[in-house]
């Protein structure tokens, strides 16, 4: 019996009105290969490092991005979760740094994501001979002094640090010396007021640093050219990669039939955990993450909570335990929605429909990165849930919504 049939039978047994009302298979998308590393004029140290870590060949979208970025073009990369999107900008940026002697600024929307991605740069830098550093609110004074005195080739930070540092930190301004290329990852985050704020941060960086090249990436943005032109103030090249990773994903919608969605969620977690599945459950309420995790633990599952408000050390410990497979899963607010590495997850559970289809794609992309993944969405009895209970297929037929902001920050 397949896992969807098992889940359906178990939740029906749990409460007669609960059932899977819809499921669909998202098949693997075939990736097109580009040239081998040995066929591209990469800096020798970078080529050696990539080969050492098993990166032997570009995907087509990675090589297209490489060419645009090496040519100095402002570039938007749109590619699905776990499709090599990060490598599409890491490799050309490092190559430019090594060949041209410039420095790069990598901006992640949160401190947690920046620190999670830091290791990707450091492992390549160890072989390639470039230095990477993080400058954010958690960076010690001694480390800030060291960074300012000897700026790294690649500096990783977040928008809040830039906003403060350009005015309030001479060491941060010194750390930016020589920056000629700026990368914004997870750029779909910058919508509305946050997008306006980010645009003005970039304008301030232009005034401080002079001529700059911009690169941005996202898995879920419906208007990359228009967004890039608004954000950077000029035309951009757009690179499209696969929307889907290499693997099969099963999507299922569960109706609670008027029963408590929180009890259904905790039961679903315990069912999957009992069959060896590692799960990540998303809830938009801090209070209910604690409730659902407690209920799941009563069912025998080894479940922890990850949310804003917890001490940083506790969040990191939870991420480490999940990554190493020592626990069955995590119940999280959107703190784990972005690309923080939490290892191999078999299933993602969304206890309510996310605020947008973009967020659904972001969250579902966490499941089955190295194989088959399962994504469960639970519907309750509110009007939006009721609509999709009657028309479940329509939920998956939505287009990516444009990401918009007011560039002049006016009402």
C-alpha cells in the first residue's frame, strides 16, 4: 500500500469525516546540460575546487547565467528550488572575483539564511584562495575590526545591516571597499514596503560604491524583468531554469470535514513519522506551533519547534538535529520557508493554505530534494478552504503572481 493510501485510511480511522479529497503527481523535469567545467575558461583555482566537490558540468541555465554575469550584465535568475539556482550565481561571481580582483556583496533577506549559506562559499574558498566573511548583528566587535582592516573578497550580509552600517558603522563601510558586484538571493521577498526599502538601500550603495553590477535570484517570481528593472533602475537579462527539481512530488489535499485541523495535523505527523518519514510542518501562528508539536509528541513522534522568538542557539540546535536525522520532524512558522539547509525531508505539511501560491511553492520545495517528496495541505471550514475543497485542482493551476513594490515609496 502506498503512503497516500495509508494516510487516507489512518485519518479516516482517526475521524470519519477526514479524508484525502485530491491528489496529483508532479513529475520530474528533465534538466538540460551545458558544457563541462573543463570546457569553460574558469579560474584555475575555482575549477579545481569545483572538481574536488563533484561539480563537473553546468546545467544549461547555470551556463547561461555564467555568461551574462561574466559579461557584466545585470542578471535575474529564475529557477525552482533545488535546481542549482545558487550555483548559477556563486560560480560566476567567484570567477569574476578571482579573475578581476574585485569584491562582491551577497545580500540574504535574513541573518539565519546568510549564516546557513556561508559554508557554500567557505568550502570553495578554502581551495580557491578567496576569503568570505559575514557582517551582521551577531558579528563580534573583534571580528568586525578584522573584517574592516582586511576586507574579504566576498562579504555576506542582510538589508538591516546595510541600512544601519552605511550610516552608523565606519567598520562596515570599510568592509565594503572594492565591492563591484551585488547579489540579492530570494529576491521575491522584496515586495511592498520591504521592496521600496531595498531599492533605496541599493541606491545608497550606488552613491557609496560607484558603478555596480547586480545579480538576483528567486524560485518564485512571476515578473522577473519588470521587477529587476524597477529594483535596479535599468534593463536586466533574465535566465530561466527548470521550475521543478529532479524528482517526483505527490501533492495531496486533506479535508478535516469540520474536525479540528490542529488535531488532524498532529495525527498526520505521527502517521508519517511512524513510517520513517522526516517531516516539516508549517503553521503561521507561533502559539499553534507549540500546540501541534505537543500533540504530535503525545502520539509518539519526536517533534521539535522552530519559530521566531526562540533563542538563536535553540533554533540552530533544532536545525542541526533535523539535518542529521536525529528527530522525526519540526513544526515551524515561516522561519524555515526560505532556503535554510535542513537536510533530506520526505514530507511537508501545511496546516492551512499559505497566504499565496508563491509561498506554497516555496514551502513545498523543501520536500524530497533527493528523491520522492510528499506535500500535504489541510483544509478547514473557512471560506477560502471551502472554495478549494469544491475545486481542488484549481489550487495547482495558479500562475506565479507578480512581485510589486512602489519604487518611489509613495501611497
